[in-house]
């Protein structure tokens, strides 16, 4: 079980006590909840990351962060897109990840951003 003393990586917070409880958009709450519970059913260690920016989910295997995942209803708004990409790429760079994932309601695309390969995928395709 996670404890403050066992957090070897600064900025990692157990997801169960993070943003899910205070997200303002209902659709984002549903997407985050669906992803979180599906991941927990697969026995993945899920955390929330906050440093200069935030990343909704990081997945750990042992002591290594293996995935960085953002959740957003849509990326059509420029401010939202920038915020989600900044959080994802900051997290990927911190943990030396080459790829990141953004889960949305209906978007699908692949591109490079700040040297990180970003995949945008609708929740239904997970």
C-alpha cells in the first residue's frame, strides 16, 4: 500500500485521493472513473502526477513509471489542448517516457509534441 514514506518519486499521489473527487466536468469524471476502475481490475498501480503541471494518470510497474495518460472530454479548445499536452509531456519527460496517451470522448489522432509521441484515443477504443 502507498504511504508518504514509500513514494520514491516526488510528485506522485495515489489516484484514489486526487483529482477525481474535484473535477468539474461530469463527462471527464465519468471517463476518469471508467479508466481508473478498468485499470484497477487489471491490477495496475495507478497514480496522479503533479509537478509544474498535472498528469491525470501514471501507471507504475514496480518502481518504474511505464505510462502517462491524460483525460479530457475534448481537445478542440486551444487552452484545454495546451494544458493537457503540457501536463502529458512534462510527465513523460520527467520519467523518460517516449509516448503518452490522451483519452477523450471522441477524438482520435497521433502526432509528436515536444519530442513525445502522443496518441489521442476515444474511451470506447480502450
